[in-house]
C-alpha cells in the first residue's frame, strides 16, 4: 500500500491549450506554480506534432521544458476518430499504428518511458460485433506494447467512457490478463458505467495491484466527461485516493484539466497546485 502524501504532482500539457503555447512562457508557468512533472499531450488533428517538430526533433520540446525544470513523466499517444485501434477499416488502423509507433519512438528518445494509449477512439462507438473489435484491439495493443518495450518503455492503457473499450472494468481486466506486461492509466473522468472507486475496486479484486502506472485526474458529474478540477464535480475523492493507495500506485499524480465548456477561463498551473494542496489535505 502506498501513501498519497508521497505522490508527486504533475499536469498534462493540455492545460497549455495547444502547440503554440508549448513555449518558454508556457513551461515557466509550471515552474512558477511549483509543478515539476508534465504529460506531453497535443491534438493530432490540428498539426500540433508537426508544429512542434516532434517526429524529427523531439529534443527541441525537451530542451524548452528543461529550461524551466519541467520533466515529462508520461506521453499521451495520439488519438482521434481515425487514429483508433478499433477503426473498422483495416487500412486506417494500419496507418494509425504506424503513427502511434512513430510518436512513441520520439517520446522514448527524450526519456519519456510511460506511454498512455487509448484502446479505441474514445467517442461514441457502436459495433456490430463488439467481441471481434475487442479481440482486434487486444492484438493491436499487444503489438504496440511489444514495440514500446523493445525501446525500453511501458504502455499504460487508459480506461475509456461507457461506449468505448475498457469503459467497464471487465474489459480492462481482460486486456491486462491477456497482456501481462501491460500497465494502466486510470482516468477518474471516464467512469460512466460504475463510479471510479468501484472500477478501481474491481481491478484490486482481480489482483491488479501495481499495474496502475499513470493517472489522469479531473472531476465531472459522473455522466459526461468534463475535465474540471477535483471538487467541481461528483467524484468521491477520498475513496478514489484510498483505492489508488491499495492498488499501490506510486507514480505522478497527473492532472488532466483544461477549459470546461461551462467555465469562462481556462485553468492554470497555479489552480492545479492549489487544488492538489486541498486534495491532499482532505479538504475536497
């Protein structure tokens, strides 16, 4: 069992709101807030990876963050409706896997060893044969996981919302059982089948202690993901943190918040730092 008070604070770079803000000024805002760790994540559909020259020169991003003492703890592999391991078109899936592997190589090149991966697109999905798509996704995840491991990294598979894969704990457990070296990225904003603490309890009861290597922390009203700060939603944070401790999570406590639709201004690293202090002191 781990202790939440030993967890290190991090914030996804989604808080910077786009490639154009992955700059000295952007990472200085992390340092000013006392946040040392980040997850690198940008949209794939707007050319952000190209803008940052991440495919050919990821060191540029690394050096920008390093100038402000910010370290990348995790990398979020690209995802979209077409960059999906569950896409019905095999040719689209093949290209998606090539792109995902390309970004993984760049991430590991600059020392990011934990790669967050979606098992499917993550939006509304219907399957004429869901079992066939699950088997398909498992094999693609296995392939990507093997590739990542060959470079010295680890894949952390993210739980998704109800209609996507791993929206229910039984599907996540199946992935973990079939791929023993696979890890988990637990997203506290995605549990729309059961509450987050129940999803985590299922992982615990299935013997998955030590398998959670990354987390995405945000709040919502238990129905539609919203990526609000903890306390601005209906998550039971003490129960969630207690289950993460029981599951022996000891990674970076990574906030994934940006600008909810119902909020006028985007969150800042200072907001994250303040919220983390409240959360760890039992005030949320």
